[in-house]
């Protein structure tokens, strides 16, 4: 084979290598060969045909499993977590008959007397509220009038008068800034025993 045919074949190989890197590529020197990197390619695996009946059985199994979990969750939702602080002790339940108080039947005269007493109490509280409201309104009007007169007389005295007086709310605290260290104190490592009750559905 002549040198011309060799060069032609090398050129064809280089063109093919540009399209697909698996081909052997050549460089400027036609006598220098180099293989491209291994791409670890393999043909696609042939899909196995599965019986439609088997696929249906698998789907039915998954659906039954989900339905079972849904029913279990619905059953758990109806169960409320007990609050032990609100439960009535058994001793009190046993003493229920002893602790029951009989309701006294009131006579018509007693019912009328209590109704009149309630109305009288309501009138008393209404008059007390009206009296307090009138007193407060009178004090506020007098204060506003006095402040207007003071402002017209002296702006400096008016600003002093409307300042907040902290002496009306005296508050002072005396004590150590930091707690002193306890000698020979061994700090706990934080380990504890969890005795809380676990219920179904809790994580």
C-alpha cells in the first residue's frame, strides 16, 4: 500500500473519531496512534416481559396495604390523648352519692324577694358608676382648664407640669449581681430517664 493510501485512511479515521470518540484518533504525525478514554458504555438491557397478572397482583397488594394504613390512621384519630390532670379520681366517683347536694325548692315568696334584691343591687351599682364617672370627668375638666391657664401664663411651667414624675412609682432593688459559685459542686451531665407515655401514632 502506498503512502498516499495510508494518509487517506488516517484522515478518514480522524474524521470518524471527531464524530464518535470511540474511534482511534490520529495526530499530526500519521505514525503516532492513541486510543481515546474508556467510556464504560454497554448496550441497553433487554426488558423482561412480566405477566400482566403478576403486575395486577402487585398493584392490588400495594392498594390493600395503603387502605389498611388509612383505616389504622382513621381509628387512631378518634382516640383522644387522655389528660390525667382533668381525670376524676376513682375515690371521688365512689363518693358521688355522699357528695351530691339536694337542690332546695324555693317558694314563690323567696323567688320574688331575690328578684327584688337583684334589681336593688343593680340600681345601687348603676348609681355608684354614674357618681364615679361624674367625679372623674369633673377632675379632668378642672385639670385641663388649669393647664390652659398655666400655659397662657408660662410655657416653661406648663412643660414642667406635664412631665412624668417618677417619684409616684418608687422602685429600687438591691441584691447580688451574679450568683456565687458553690464550692466542690459537680454539675450533672444532663442524663435523665424519660417516663412519658407514648401513644399510638406519636413519633
